[in-house]
C-alpha cells in the first residue's frame, strides 16, 4: 500500500510529460505532412551521374 503513494504521483508526472510532448509535437508541425516524405523517396528527380572517366573522355573529343 505504501508503494502506491510513490507510484501514483510518478505515473501522473509521466502522463503529464507525455501529454506535453504530444502537444509540443502537434504545435511544432511534426504531423503536418505524413505522406510527403514517403512519396519523395520514390520520385527520382536527380539526373544520373556519369563516372568521372566518361566525362573526361567526352571533353577530349
């Protein structure tokens, strides 16, 4: 029974910290765009790079 005097306030403090962290994440925009980064990985907008030797040979010609 005596351990409950310690565990209940500790659980309430932990709950308050979790709620604070969730509210901070929502207010700072952590959940604004959940699908954008996943789609960005699949899109290949970069041009393929040629090896350096190939570029040098093209310049010499």
